[in-house]
C-alpha cells in the first residue's frame, strides 16, 4: 500500500489552534520534521487543512 511522506516546512506559531493540533496529531513538532504514514483519507484531509505548513509526496 502507498504511503505519504509529510514534511513540516513552516512553523505553527501564530496559527489557529486547530492547525497546531493537526501538526501535532501528524507527529510533527518542528520545521524539518518528516513522518511517513499510510495513505488514508483521514490523513489526506489533515494534510489538506495545513497545505501552507507542510509538503507531502507519495512513496512506495
């Protein structure tokens, strides 16, 4: 099954609480952190709420 590699590229400081919570629930704490998670609709939705803070790519 495909996975998503999510990288935090901007800080959550000064952002609304729901965006900071989304970063934390993805497992991202600081700029440059990278997580690889299973590609699921829930994860895609979380990434789509903070596209200005993260980059993502599909990995096999």
